[in-house]
């Protein structure tokens, strides 16, 4: 029996942690702790490491500020892009042409809000430079200077906060979450293979009930991913 794979690599940290919280509870519910040749014990130890690492991030004084700064930056970027897009229908032909040129620029950069933190920061910086230098005339024609200034302001604030958090994290040596997640994915993969073999070699009702419930959980988390990815496509 093949068990549908969970796209663990696509999960955000909180989703990843929640999936394994439910997974270990499921194992305990069906009393299958000793069915995985030591892999479950490894998973529990890694789960504890992940819990500690995630909690340290939660406790960071910068986390909420970084999230807020990123949201503000995204909002201003969207407002600037929408303002340019709206000008494509401006009654003034000169403004239409300026908007058409700038939309080519925005299309080149894409929806920077969907990029990783570092990539978005770099893209916003470059976009601001383009709008102030290479496309200064078009920016002036559409009176976008305040938008550009505000976008730069939020980008600088975001970068400053990230640097401050990096300094904070450097003072708290810890196993990186990405490494813990990778090890947990390996353990989980080994456990899934154990289950698949067991359904062929020595299937029992308890194991089958466990697998059926696990498959339902995987489907639920898959829907969470699909919904989020669908929203991204709409925003783009």
C-alpha cells in the first residue's frame, strides 16, 4: 500500500510543527510507538528540538515588528503598482504613455511580495533606484515620488529590523530549523516506508485505522497549501 506523501517541504514552520504535533498524537492514540524500529524515538527528539527553536523565534522581540514592516512594505508596493496600472486608462495621453513604460518595469520585477525576505528587499531597492533614475521622468509625470519615498522607507526599516534580529540570533547559538526539519522529514519518510511494508507483511486493523486517519490529515494539510498557492496566483 502506498501512502500519499505530505508536501512537507512546502509547509511553513508553524504548519510543519502542527502536522507533526498531530502525527505524534496519532501514533500514541493507536499505540504504534514501537512499530518503527527506533525512528519514532528519533522523531520525538527532533520534535522537541523544533519546539525549542520555534519558541525562540516566537520570543524574539523583533518577530512581530518584522512581520508588520513586511506587511507595510507589501501594501505600499501593491498601492504603487495599482496606481501605475490605473494610469493606463488616464485621459491624459502623456500619463498613459508614462504608465505603460512603468508597467513594463513592474512586470519585469513581478510581484515582489511573493519573494523571500532577502530577495524582496533587494528587488524593492533596485525598483526604487530605477524609478528615481532611469524612469525619473515617468515617475514625475505620474506624481509617484511620495509612493517611492514611502516604499523605500518601509524597505529600509524592514532591512534594519532583519539585521537587528540576525545580531540577536547570533548571540543564541541553535540548531537551524531547516536542519531539524530535514532530519524530521527523513524520519517521517522511514516511518511511512515501515507502514507501507507492514500493510503487506503483517497488516492489522489498528494500523489500517491509523493510516486512514493519517491520509485524511495529509489531505487536509494539502488543502491548506492549495488554498494559499491559489491566493498567490490570484494576487499575481
